[in-house]
C-alpha cells in the first residue's frame, strides 16, 4: 500500500516560517546595534568627563555624574530586556 500526500502547503509554510525567523533575527541585530551604540557612547563620554573634572570637583558635579551613569545603566538594562 502507498499514499500520495500533497505536502506543498507544508513546504510553503516552513519556508514562510524560516523567512520570518530570519527577518526577526535581522531586526533584532539592527535594533540592538542602533539602541546600544548611543548608550555606549554616552557612558564613555560621561566617564571621560568625570575623570577630566579632576580631584577637586564639587559634590554637585559628582552627584551629576553618578546620577547620569546610573540612568545610562538603567537604560542599558531596559534595552537588553527589550531585545531579550
């Protein structure tokens, strides 16, 4: 005995799924880069400014840097969670 089953619809569905997964992966890669790059740059600029401000900086400046860096870290975690 034998059967003749048309699996064309299943093949098309599998191809559509593979295309959707590839599109998703491409989007996540692009989104990851576009969201993380400005945050990395901002963090580096803040760290640089903090170091250049010297040892005699005021408490207000130190609080500014601490708050700014903490918020950048918070945004970084949000972006990571969003991408996950």
